[in-house]
C-alpha cells in the first residue's frame, strides 16, 4: 500500500496567504481594540493560517491537507494481439 499526500495548489495557498495577512491586519486594527483578549486568539489563528499557506507557496514540499492510501495493482501479463482480437469480437456481438 502506498500513501499519496494531497496538498493544496500554489494558487489556493497564495489566496490563503493573502487572506491570512488581511486577517492579521484586521486583528491588530479592529479586533484587538474592540474585543480585547479575543483579538489575541484571532491573531493567533490568522498567523497559523498565514504561516501554513506561506509554507505551501514558497516550499517545494509543502504541507499536505490529507493522505490517501492507494493499493498498488499487479499488472496482468500482456496478451498477444491475436488473443485479444477474438475476445473483443465476442464482446461486440
């Protein structure tokens, strides 16, 4: 069994990076002055979003969203063309 890592595209990560930066700015300018300590939680979450997406944008490896377990299939032996043709003709009838 093989594990395949699925990560967001560079475009999606770049968009997430921009949103994270906007949330950080909003946190410092609006949320902290109006909501106090909740603003620190807001900034912490926005910072995590920004860092994860920034890592995915600027890194070759990136962080995966999830992993998929894929089974490796054993390939059948290749049949000769002369053997395949009659089988295909039977299916066509």
